[in-house]
């Protein structure tokens, strides 16, 4: 019952609403409220600020919430460790991925499932900042994100590939059959880019500023697949990470031209640097270390597709 009470508390803190928290926990609202009252009685402190609606946690409640999250994470690790003894690793691996990596996240989740068929995986599209916050709050197990961030100090980091940027076009004729393109020339194209609040767009904007040009952005979207659609069907151009090319059937439908000077960012997995790692995180980490995503994506930029291979 104590673990369940802690789960109710963490869920209530996340939802900030008794009814929604109860629904998320698949219990009635009175049952959730009673369980938290019993937790307060057992610990001898007031956790919830009392009122007709949820008004937040008391200062003591905020400190207890931190311990509750750590306890639930440890409990889940214990359950996973026990599952190993049953020869099949089970449980849910919670992975947060920045939006531009979502199209290629299956190149990770596929090998994870192959290695551990009993593993369930939950993938969420999140900003870099939200990934870091949720890892800190034990709401995620792994993040797939940019690694050049000062807030990642103290995290366990696994570089997977360097993201290189290219101009995406409907065909080579529309960009003059060139083999590379400057940021100044790219700025003159009618562009479809991700929205300004997204990290990918901020990186691209910074590159245009360094080139001292203002891009002609005619469509903005928060969907990577919408970028593809506007290039494919609306005659626009886009700037995307080269990792996406392996999924866009570049040889048959689109053309990609590297930008110069080259813009690249390191992408990889991050996790809380706890020892020991939970069995699920440890298993996923080990599998990811055997993948050569860099070679696959670099091959895609020239239209040559190669299967992922493991290092012997």
C-alpha cells in the first residue's frame, strides 16, 4: 500500500488536479484522497495544501515528493531486476526524444525489442529542456537529444551520431544541380521550417545570423513530416538533419544538398548517472552502444542505404 500511496502522490503532483490524478491511477477520487491522507498520517506531516481544489503541496510535501519519485524509480528497478531472474526482462522503458529524432527513433527501439522482446517502450516527443527536467524527476528513463548542453553535466551520456544539416528539395534541377549550397543562397529559397520555439529552428536561425542573412520562411510547422510534405508536394524547400534522409526515400523522391559552412550537432542518449542503472536502462544502453548510426546517416546523404550493423 505504501508504494501505491507514493504513486498517487507523484501523479497528483504531475496532474495538479484530484479527478485527473484519480483517472490516471484508475481509482476513484475518494480512494486517491484517502490514500494520501493515510500517507500523511503515517508520516506525521501535512503534504497537501487543503482547500476545495488542489492548491499545491506544502513545503514538507515538496521534499517528500522528491523522495517519493526516487523510491518509485528504485522500486521499478527492483522489479526489473527480479524479471531478469525469470530470464525475460520486462517493464516499460520511457524514452523522451527531441522532435527531429522521432523519425529515426525506431532505429533504436527496434534493436531494443529484438534484444529484449518482453520490454515495453513508451516514446514521447519532448523538448531538450523537458527531457532534462523529466529525467531529473524520474519521469523518463532515457533521453535522445542534443549533447552540447551545459545542463547535462552530471548525466550519463552516449554519443550516437553528429547531426549535419542539408537543404531538402523536390529535385536537383530546382537547386541548379549544385553539390553544396551556402547559407546565403539557402536564405533566398522559399523555406518551410520548424517553428521558432523548437531547438532545431533556433540552431538554423543562428546559422543564418552568422551568415548575415534573413531567410525567406513562408511556412512554419511543428511536424517533421509536414516539412517533407511541403517539399514533396508544395514546391518549397527545407533545412533538415541529414539523419532524416534514410527515411525520406531520397533516391526516388527528393534531393539533398549539404550546407556550407557545415553545421553539425552531437545527438545521443542521456540518463541519470545512478549506480547501478536500472536493468532496462542498462540493457537499452548496451544495445545502443553496438549500433553505428553515424555510418548509416552519412551514407544516406549520398543516396546509399546501408543496414545498421553491430560491432563484433
